[in-house]
């Protein structure tokens, strides 16, 4: 399911700490026969924590790595499953050259890429969030209460455009980069920030913030501004494999295993 306008996840009937439901419970996605499949090699990178990274022992880890293994388990092909890390800029070429079969590394879906590759259904949306300074006098618990308040945003970003489009009553204060924005919120120079929910979730929970700030309202999803969400990229001709991965993702979403992986890597929640 793609969301075309900003809306609280609660409107999608997802619990506050849980994942939005991206698969219709009534939809039955077929499971193609993969008995002739020789291998399923997932390609990822090591520079996108907590999605994919090398842990302190050099072992490939992260949300995407665990999800790839769960997909293979669900499809009954764990013995044929491989996960390989490459520099991010080499992933597209490696997939085209059949050095791997699927890229699970947060590649943004674009019309240009769709001309050459197939993409799975989205399994995770990265929302926009507000974070507020707890000392700021904000009368209310929704974004409407921020009208007239100073809300920082990194200039030239999709979040700046999204803030202007969906919250015109909020006074935006542009910053050159994320670090300057977060420092201003912590120091009380602005009452709140509007930015990537992933970054804000970890920031408000970090010791360096000294409990100055907290997430506020939302989250907000928008395909127009934030894209289609996290997907898996495959070769265009591998229709059966794409369908099989969609089947696995839907099953993992419904049986709670996708939620388990999410909570493992996002203990503070994105939603």
C-alpha cells in the first residue's frame, strides 16, 4: 500500500509501536515453484546502519540481513540462500551482471530504475516525524499546536517541502544541515524539528540529548515526498522470484516475524 498524502499511521490501524500494515489481509499472493532455483544471492552494503552494517566482529548484520534470511526460511530455500556485501555504488551493476539475484540495501525506487529492474512490494515505510524541546510551551499534542511556533528543518530537503505543503501554519526555520538543526532543538533555539523519523527516533533516545527532547505527533507518511518505501530490487525478467519474495514478505508481515525484526533494530520505534 502506498500513501499519497501525509497522514498519521494511526489512521492505517497500526498500533503506535508497530509497523503500518502494508499488505491487505484479504490479498493472497501466490507462491511460485522455486524447485529449479540454483541459488538466491542477496546483495547488500555495509554502510547503512541499522539496516546493513558490519558488527564489531566484522559479521554482516542488520535489519536487511535478518529479513533476507527470514525470506529464505519462509520460501524453504535456506540452503540456497547467500548474502553478499558490496559497495553501494556497485550494487546495480552487480545485479545487472547476474552476480546476485536481489538487492536489499535501501535503493530508492525511481521511474528510471523501473525501466530496467523489478521491485518487490514495500515492506517498511520511513516516516517523517516532529521532535520537540520539552521545555517549549506547546499547548496541545498534535501538529496543529505547533502553529506559530518555530520549527526547524534542513533546507533543500524533501522534509522542508513536505512541511510547507502539509503544515502551512507552522513557521519553518531553515538550517544548513542535520547537526545544526538538532543542536538548535536541544538548545531551545527552535521549539521543534521536522525531519526523518529514523534519525529523530535514535537521536531523542541517545544519552547526548540528555532527555531534552521527545518525538511529537505523527508519524507522517507520504509517497509524494518520501518515496515508495523500502523494497527489494530484482532483475526485470525474474518475475517468479519477485512474486515469491512478495509472497514471503506478505507472510512475514501477517505472522508477526517482520514485526519481530523491526523491534530488534528499532527498539524505540519509528511510528
